[in-house]
C-alpha cells in the first residue's frame, strides 16, 4: 500500500468536491483528512503516470505563505520516502 500525505497550506482546507473526485478513482483505496493533512491511500503503484488534483479553499488570509510538503511512501517500508513541496494554488 502506498500513502500520499499532503500537508495543506496555512489558511486552506480541502473541498468536499475534491474528496469525492479522488474517491471515485479505482486506484484510491481510502482518503482521510486529519487537521491540516490529507492522507490518500493507494492499493499499489505501477509504471503508469498518475495525477491527483486536490481542490483547496482559502478560509483565512495568510501573509508570507510558506510551502507545504507532499510525502509519498510505502506503508510497509516508510524509510523509502519521497518529499516534494508546493507553494501555490492554481485556479
């Protein structure tokens, strides 16, 4: 099982529409939202490229917004970790 752990930008929340669109993908086993982190559980990954889109809603205006991270790791081998950062939200 693979976990994608998305830390939300300060002042943002994930929309319910975003959760529904992710849950309808066959590769997605489960989605959890805890505090400021979204956990996307995948059954497995293969060689095919995958794109996941989270729609966020800004609920609080934050100055000097800092980048948030995205961690991807194997549930059974968490030492094999990939970390990326994002700092903006597209329209």
